[in-house]
C-alpha cells in the first residue's frame, strides 16, 4: 500500500557482504518537514506565553522604559531616585561583563527598567481585575447609565485597549465569589414559593432555617477556603461529578447537536462541502493554537473567560474505571442497596413524606433521582444542561469516573462511512491540505467499495451505551494489537467525521424535515457517531452538515464560536466552483486514506450489540419537534420594552401551564464566564411574578393594562435573576458545592437532601449567536443557523432550546419522551407558538403572516 511505503523512512537488509540501506527520500522529507512544523509550534507557544504573560505590556513598552531611563541618565536626571546606583554597587566586581563602568551602569539601568516595567504590568493587571469585579453596569437601565459606570467603562477600555490575544485577560479575570448562605437560602425559598402550598412551604422554611443555623456555617468555611485556593470553586467539581462520573449513555442524555445554515445551500457535493468545512476547522485550530482569536467581549470591552476553548480539538472522553469508594457501578438512587444505606445513614430517610423524592424510570431501568443544582446530570437523571443529584457523592460505596484525554496536537481525522473506519491525514509534511485535496480524500472514501470487517459496522455503539460496559470492553478487547492501534487512531484524532448516506435538510413547506434533521444529528443510527469525541462532524449526502458535541469539556457557546467561524469561512472566504467543487486543483499523488484494521472477537461483538440495543431504545424514545417561528423575532419583541429572552421564557411558562395544567421547577442556563474558569449557573425561570401573569392570562377576565403590568413585573424579575446568576449570585451552584462539601465531611442535611431531589421538568437554554462578525446579517438575512438542541432532561418533562435568529424569526427545538403519557413535544411546541402570539397581542405588536 502507498501509505505503508511512505511511512517507512528507511529499510535495511543484512547480506553476507554487509548491511544494505535503502533510504526513502520522500519519507525522510516528510519526517524533516514534520519536525520543522513541530518546532515552529513550540516556538509560537513560547512566544505567545511571553506576550500573554506580560499583557497589557509588550516587549516594545519594555524597550521604551529602558530608553527613557538611559535617556534621563544622559540628561543627568536620576528618575530612579538612587536605585540605579544602589543596583550598580550590588553587582559583582571583577572580570567579565561588569568590568567597565559604562557596562555596569547600562546593566543597572536595564535591571531597574525591567523592575519598573514588571511592577507596572502587575499594577495594571490588579487594577483591571478590580475593575472587572464591578458588575453594577449590568443592573442599570438602558439610557440611565450612572457617572460612576461611565468612568468605570473609560478605565476598562484604557486598560484593555491594546490588541489582546485569546488568553491575555485570563489572569485579570476575577474569581467567582462565594455567595453568603442566607442570601442563597432566601433566593431559593423565593424560587420555590410558587410551586408549594402553604404547608409545604412552611416545612421547607423550617428545614432551611435549621440548615442555615446549624450545618451551613461549617460547610461554608470549607467552601470559602477552596475559593481562596482554587481558580474557581465550582468548575472542577462540576465537571467531575456532574459529567465525568455519569454512568448512563452519552447519547440523548448528555451530548447535544448543532445545525447547519438551513435557508441557503452552498453545494450538493458531499465531499466538497466536507473539504471546505474540515479545512476551515483546522484553520480555526491553528488560530486557536496561535492565540490569534479575539476573546469574546461583553459590550465590546468586558472579556469573557476563554479556558474552555483549550480542549476543543484533539480531545476524547475515555470511559473510566474504579476511582474510589462511592456508588456501586450497577446501582442508582432508589435501588435496594441505596435505600438500605440511606435508612442507616440519612437522618431524613426517603419515606415519601412531603413531595416525592424519587421517581421511577422507564421499564427495565432502576429508580433515578434528580436534584436542583444546575444542569441535568448525564449519568444520573439525564445529562445536558441541568441538574440532577450526584449519586457519586451520596453513598460511600463504589463509583467510576471518565477522563478527558487532550493532546497538544493531532495531524489527522478519523472518518466513518458505511460501517468502515478510515484515517485521513490533514497535512502533507508541514503544509495543511487544501480544500480540494481534502475533497479528493473524502471522495476516495465514498468511492471505496470494501465491506466492513466483522464487528466493525456497529463498533461505535460502544460509545453510545453504558459507560461501565464500554470501559470493560475497552480494557478487555482494545488493549493491544491492531485493535489498540486503530482505537488510538480514533481517540487521538483532531475530531471525528461521519459520512452519512442519508440526506437531510430543512424544507419550509415540510415542517417535519427540520425535526428529522435534528434527530439525525442528536443520535443518528446510534453507531455512526463517536460520542466520546469532543465533537463529531456529520456530513449528509446532499451536502448539509452538523455537529454532535460531547458536553463535559465545554458548554454550547464555545462550540458555537467555532461553528460561526466555520460556516462563515466556508461561505464567504473559501467558496465553490460552478459545479459545486472546492476551488483549486487536487494533488493526485497524495496517499489515499488509511483503512483502520480490527480483530473483534465474538464476545466483543455481543457487547457491541448489547450497547446498540440500549442506545437504540433511548433514541427511539425521543420525540423531537423543531420549528421556525415566523410571525416575529427580536425586532418586534423590543417594542414591548423587554428583553427577548425574558419574553420567550415567560411565554414558555404560559405554554407549559396550558400543556400540563400546573407549574414546575424550570431551568435556564446562563453563563458565568465573566469569572475565571466560569461555566454556567441556573436561572430559575418559574417565579411568583411569572406565575401571577400566567394565571391572569389563563383566567381571561383581566384588563389588558393589568396584564401588561403583570408581564413587565415578570420580565423585570427574570432579567434581574439572570443578571444575578451571571454575576455569581445564583442559587444552584452554591448549593451543589455545599452538598459536595457535606459528603466529603460525612455531614447529612435534610435541607440539602430535599433540595437536591427536586426534578427539573422544564429545562431551557437560549443559543448564543453572532459571537464573531463573519458577515453582516442585515446584508445576508437568510444565512441563519437554527442553533441546536438536546434530549429531554426528565422522563416526564421537556427540553427546550431556542435561537432568536435575527430580527424576524425564532427557532425552537423541543424534546420529550414517547414513553411518557404526560408529554408531547409537538403539542408543547404548538402551545409555545400560541403563547408568543398571545403575549404579543397584549402590546398590539404587529405580526407577519405565519
């Protein structure tokens, strides 16, 4: 095979006359160029580390300070106030570079100047950190900015005006503050008041007061201590206990999807579209490695934390083995073993008093429990953005944790097509392959007539099934030989590519087309995605693409940043020929993609089939309803003098009440990236104000002015809660960390046990957009991506993501489970439509034709 020959730099043969060497010039050239490229990357990282380390200073500013010091000396002005002379006296005497007075004087001035320069950098950084700790600007009304905030804004702009690199602001970002316990408990009680009757609320108040007075002070001290020591007091525990310790399948439960542009189409040629997209992704990775991407800035001046971007490429989630003595691998909340432990150790056993603490899973599954601390947990009740209780912390029995494996570089992608795996190199020597070359490589795979090897076709189902089964199979069958080599090729790839044989797109005349497109991205056929990779790039036969993204390494806005760059670069920079192919000429001498080889025994094939059946049952149970809301978008919502997000969230409350006849605990994800290593916080969208508005709307007897007043109160309340969450004063991350500390200390709390058992039956998330200005949306209004979605958080609940896409449209992705008789995604979607229209009618907002 050609690739095998090129992989060998030299061969030798031992003969009676000696050793005969045969050198391959082409292979040696590639080895040489690869080494040069590797050293270039090292030097770039060193340079970036220096520039990042001295920001907002620069080598030029250092030279300016030295020149100023030397110049003042020649003018007989001692700006050092005698420090240069003192440094000169302290320099060692004798032979060498210090022997002349001029040299000693210059060296002393250089040392002094460097000290002044570094002191200035430290001062500016600390000043910027202090300025960025101020969040009062978020709570001021538009057009009513205080003089203090105006001065603050000028100072921030001055200190951050020099062109920053991606990570330049990391050390200047403030730490996430630990809220006070009374404030968190007060906000918690306020959030559950509309969900409880008077008796239940009084009971919860008593539990909260007991916790605040007796247990919480001790837990809070440990948490404050951690906040002093750690960069972020939440993020490491959140990643480990909410994501990596999850044992249930990633598919549907944790991974989420992202869609392509749906109103425009660049090409029908599958390989050509993939060539451009992959090339654009590697261009983005190169910018990421060189830190050439501008940090995301709120209001154009307040930097957001960028640390989540570090693991975007070359990252795989490795199924974990036993790590400690926590929850048993095959047990969850509600199991006999768990109930026995609770009865012996929990001062408030799960006896069913008050609201139910547990709920049964679907047929064939163990009981599960949910909690109210953040995003749905991918191993315990669900996974994508919400918050179930961590079983890994509850019982001192046994548990496992996955590991995120991140490599500094990868020069290939792994590709799946028709049950076969391939390895495609992205570089020729040190040169990134052009889009036309990549198109040729992908077309070679599409044209390859070979059949899958035994067990190969559904191999990726292992990543879609239970984590324990996958970890055991990985250790037993992929630890050596060709299986290990091929698995390494996949896990060490920059990302995973799936070449599908199906065609999916959005046809506005066929509403179901968008939902089918979303289902294909969310789970595919359960064995044509590698769900462990940081993301899988999915290419459909008609040229449309999409992503399936693993959640542990980062949150949705991070992958959204990449996706905006890729789609913009593909459309407005790379382009296509009239025939739909990539621009340029391909190099036919490139070695073809390498077919990965497997030796999968019958026992492993049985595990693969079992994992496939588990994943298929999950996928078949998901009802996904995606639709485009056309009557209006954020342009007309703003005429109601409210934020678009608050408008949609209140509409969701109205729609849910009409759908279920009751209110429920509602989750909305907000970000905390204004703090170093911040990820997300929960906004509890079901408030007393929103429920008052919904009840008045349903009654239908109130005057329009009264309804408008109730709506504005609900909107103001929601916006204030969102601001509090973004500025570190949320509820759920604080309670989650107190819960973690309590388990480490072996302290039981009836209050935390109650809080962490409350289910999120409505989990919502707004999708970020236009983080990068790759094009003018006003000039290209049809270049819209509908965002993406995720599976339902609770078995009897809904998952809703939405993108307020431009001025005139909103996209919704609604998920539920067929197995629940109480939910129906399409029915709920129709309620959302009607709720939006009804609220708009209150303000007499003119609407376009649906």
